[in-house]
C-alpha cells in the first residue's frame, strides 16, 4: 500500500499540535462556580431520595439477604453476581473478562424493578462527582485549563485530563445540559463548536475505497442509515421527518451500522435494536414496542412479516443456529458485508493479514501503529488515528491563522471530532469561513489520499451565554 505521508510529516503534525493545544490550555474556559455548587447540592438531594426509594424495593431486600453487612449498591461485582448468578438473568452483554456486564447499556435492557433506579443514581453521581466537582477543583480564578495530551493513546488520538474536557457528556442530553451550563466564554464573546460530520466513516472509506460506501458519502441526497433501517425493519419506504421513522433510523445507526463498523456482531446488534424500539427479548405479542404512524405497534409489523419473537442462538453440531429476530439480523449482517459493502469486507481481511505478516500498520497520515492488537483494533485503530489527525491538522491551521491575523478569538479545546473556540462576535463569520476553507480545500490539498468531501458543522452559542442552547 502506498503511503504518501512520511514519518517526518507525522512528527511535524504532532510537534505543531502540541504547541497549538498548549496555547488552548493556557487560554482556558470560564466556569460558573456558584452554579456548580448549587447544582451539586440539588443532585445530592435527588440521589438521597432515589437511594431511599431503592431501599424500599424487593431488589434491595434480596441484595441485603445475599451480602448482609457487606451490601454496597455501588458495587458492580455485587450487582453482577445478584442479577446473573442469584436471579439467573441472561446477561445482555459481557465484560472483556467474561462476566455479565453492568454498564448502563446492559442494565437498560434488564426489566427488573429497581435496576432503573440504580442507573439513574449512577448518572447523577457521575455528573456531580466526575464533572461538576472536577470543574470546581481544577479551576483557577474562575477558569479551567484542561490538559490535552498527544502521547497517551495507542491510536495517536488525543486525551484530556485535569479536568477531562473530552469526557463531558454528549449522548446523555440531560447530563450534557447540566455540565455545559457551567461553561462560558470570556465576557462579550461566544462559544463556538466545529464538529466534523461522520469523520471516521469518511476516513475509513479513504482506506478501503468501497464503491458503494463512496457513493453514499459523495451523494448528499443518499442516506445509508435510512436504507439499512428499511431492510432491518422491513419497510418499503421511510420518511425521516416522521418521528417514529426517525427513531427507526437512529436505532439502525447506533444499534447496527456503527457497531458493525467497529467489529460488533449480530447478536449484540439485535439486542440494541430491540431495546431501541422497546421490544422484549422473548416472545412478541401484538401491541408491543413503539407506536407506528398508522397507530399499530412495531411488534404488529414484525409479526405480520413472520417474525414473532426475539429468538435464541444455539450451537448445534458445531453450527450456530439463530431463530426469530436474531436470525433476521444475522441474515442482514451477512448481506451487509458480503453484498452491500463487499469491497470494505475484503479490505478488512487484507488489513488483518498485513498486520499479521509485519507486526505493525502504517497509517495514511505517516504514523506507525504497532504492538499486540485484537482483530477489531487492527481494523479500527488506523482509522481512528487518521480521523483525529484531520482534526489536528485543522486545529493547527486555525491556530496559525489566529496568531498571524491577531484574532481576539481563541481556541480553547477539542473533543474527539469537535473543535471548541471562544469567539469575538465581530470575528465569527471570518472564523467560520476560515475553518471551512481549511477543511474543504487545505486538508485534501495536503493529503491527496482524502477522496471524500470532508465537512464541519459550525454551531454558535449565545454571546455571554453558556455552552448549551
């Protein structure tokens, strides 16, 4: 494979990135300390109420019976033992060590009274202790100055600490609102975020060059997730402007497409999808799950199409036999990799074989990824690293323009595929145009291997307002 970027190019990118990120660290971002203190107290009261409610439930009484004086409702080991060993519940997913998982994703799929309260308590504790407390602890003169590191992640992505700016909630909208409400620009300025659109999917296409994937990415009128949703949920057409249809698309995107790209398999995907549309992992009856636009339910639709249960996976004489919805998703997985994105699948096999022969992989950005890696890591690490390097290139060029043109606006941080700036209102349009020029023109001119149109979505928040709308 021809690699245009060299190791010298990689070093230059990192060297300039360290300096640009150091300037962002020094600038910092304003924090509303009184707000953080008020919300911490409010969250403590909510946590205490939920704990009292939980201790009145049957699940807690069973917990005390099993663990007696050692009862600790915040212990993952105790919760896992209680649910999967004592109550004999089939784990929705497993940890790397083979134990039943107790993360939010797994617990949200367990229909046992009290488990939902545990999930709520954990969320509130995380917001209070991991985020708000860190803001208060790490602030200096009303500003936090998060560190951004370029030497701690094997994929050559960045990391953040003291506080971890990249760990501020994004998917959980309630937690995101609480945390971002504490963060402000300098007086008279506004916070602006610049988020790359589907960056890792775009960069993966630069590696595998699957023609069907490239067609989706180059044609802005196409919608890969909607097409997959039609296949998974057995509809001839879907309209993403209809809320129920939009939910099916979102379920497909987060429950099947992206997990497949990152190496997950149909069994987990089926559980994610069923959870999204509120169907149980058992036999289905009419009237179950989300309501569709015609007033029927998703279970009615599946039953009418011959799928009457979630199903099972069994090993029979060395063969894996799936039934019900699990079998349906298994068939879609086979079609996904062996027909729809066949070239992508062939690249994955070649990429793994290349690593096994050499013991390392060369990224398109000039970096070398080495060490012991699992199959999924072999495929994903170079894509994740190269995607971040596109962001770092943009960050560096914005930093260069900021200093050369003496902007009053400042870079203040980055979160994975997103750049965050503290922008003077009079400079906003110029900053936005500069960012688009870098992403659309300078980035592909510097790296000719970029064969898809990269874009950023720019979102500006209120002047003197928090980092939330």
